[in-house]
């Protein structure tokens, strides 16, 4: 696979255009003429209108949902920042393929095509059926001591996501949920969050998959040391380029998610983010191209403290707040669109509207 260059990536990012406001206006007009008081469905109406605008008003094709889960390992696990050993990444990939994980249940429930992608798991899966094998390397380097990825590795992982976005477009997928699996990736996401939102490590670093308080405090110290290593004693003194943030403290699965978000926005496919890690990827994509935000929905707000800061950075309001911290794409939920497409209008149902 030929790796894209930074120049080609910049050209692709430049091709992302914001939705035409006229479609948002037309969608809201239709919503106001459904058999209900105007605005009575609250934020469901806003979400439906935004979706229609993203798709240029096209509801002729059915809503075709998909979920993409990217898996990779992280060298930072060597610093004792996770409650689970790195082998769990491999084990969970196998669980996904055996239909035993939460995302398998939810994807089936919502009739979403699920794709599992190995972009950097430290394991050999052989010719395992059902797994998209796009391994760049077997996990990132330990970012406490060196950059997580080389530029070539980062661009290759970005390209994995970009190519999958093109595949999604070719398959006619009209709504994409993005998630991940990678032991240690909340440390990476916390470092990204701290830099992008200019918050202290203690404000954005949570328990991950269930750390005890003592280990969480250690994790906070590690995130602080990572920031000083890569961005200086005052990491917030200047604005770091988003690709440098990704290369130095990101993950291979995070880079692939950045690529998927950028590619989906370029193809005008709405994206639903999951928790902290996928929101960190979306935030990096947004930092590269602010128009990306117009194609994003925040599925939920998790228990991870950094997630709230990322949603504020993205200026997105979460659809749900359920105190989740599972990952795997499980919080990326959206259900407003059937109302728009299937509910009768006042005219079609022969129902009188409100008096002027």
C-alpha cells in the first residue's frame, strides 16, 4: 500500500465542504409540517435536520448504518497506566469476531454493518475471517520516551481510515459510527485532550477501564510527563500542529479514526462519535479542518472527564449521557431520522394545523 504524503492529505482535507444552509432550512420546514406541534420533538428535530442537510436533502436512498471499530496496542502500557494487560486488545478483537461483545449486540439491534480493523494490534491473527487486517506496526512506541509513531506510520494509519471512508461511500453507507479498542489508549487520548483543550492533565485524565485512585494518580503524572517530553515545560505556550500532536502522543487506531472522520466528511457521510478516544480523533480532524464539525454527532458523554472538554472544544452537545466508559463504539447511537422520513405531514394525513 502506497502511503499518502502530507501534501496529498492537505489536498483531501481541503476538499471538505460545509453543508448548504438551504437544505437545513428545507428540512426544518418539513419538520414543522409534520403532524405535531412545531419543535415538540426537541433536539431530535435538530439532529434530523442536520442529517438531511449533510446529505443534501437526499432521502431517496434508505438510511444505511455502519460501525467501524479500530484496534491497536500502545507502548505506554509498559508504564502501568492500565488496569488490564495489553493482551486484552487481542482477546477483545477475537471476542468481536465471535459476536460476543457489547458492540456486536448493539450493531445487530440497530442493523448496522460492523467492521473490525486491526491497524496496530501486537498479535498475529493469521487469516482470521471477518477481520480487516491493515496493521501498520505492532503497537505504538512508548510515548513517555519517544514519539508514538514516525510520520510515515502516522500517514499510513490515516490512510487506512481514508480508504475505509471511500469504501463506505461506495457501499452506500449513509451514517457511520466510529469506535476503538486498545489497552492504554485513554492515556493517549488524555494527552491529546490536554493539548487541544489546554487543560491540565488532572482535569482530563480519568480512570479509563477502571483504575484505582492510586493508579489513576500515577496515570495523571505520566500524562504530565508525556506533555513535558513532547511539548516543553509549558506545553500550552504555543499551539502544536494537530498532526504533530497525533504523531507524538497518538495511537495507530486514533490516527485511523482521524482518517475515517476526514474521509467521511469529504464524502458527506455523517459521523457519530463514541467516547473519549473517538472524540479525541474527531477533535484532531476538526483541528485540521474545522468544516469537519458540520458532519459530526456526539453519541454520548462518557464518565471520562476529558470527554466533556472535547465536546466543548468541538461545540457538540451529546445525544445521551449514560455514564458509560466501555468504548467499542457502543455509545454512538442515533435514532431521530425515522421520524423525519416516516412520519406523516399535516397535508398528507389530512390533519388541520395550528391556527395562525
